C-alpha cells in the first residue's frame, strides 16, 4: 500500500514539474510577443492601460493568458497574441514575468 502511494505521488510531482515553465524560454518569447506593450521585463508598459506583468503571480498569468486565448477575457489585441501561444509558451511566459522584479509591491 505504501509503495503504491509513493508511486502515485512521484508520478503526480513529475507531471507538475514537466508542466512548469522555463523562464529563459519565456524571456525569448516575451521579446517577440509582449515587449512592445509591456516592456521586456514586463515592468514598463507602453500605455497606462497596459498592465505591469513583472512580479505577478505565475498561476494568475497562466490563467489570464488561457482566458484571452479562449475568449473569456475580452481584448482583441491580447486575444490575437494569446491565440498563437502554445500551452508551453504560456507556462514559459508566466515563469519569466513572475520572476521579474516589480516596483508595484515588496518582494521577499
């Protein structure tokens, strides 16, 4: 019984680790897709209506990009950009932007 539980937990953690984004790949994708509106590190938006992405929670960024892609969030520009992103691209971008320093809040 204990071996089965250990195996199940090991497989669950392996799947979670595999789904995690790679910040360096996200940096590259951000330079291609996001930097013009949000800045290369996500902390210098080109316009006041563009949010600061740097330091945002990774899971929030993943959900927001999936919601734009699915049309659950309404913004024609973001929907167009998100439509071209794979699930891995989304994970990578979220890893990149969440790892960046932000002036919006204190980071530990």
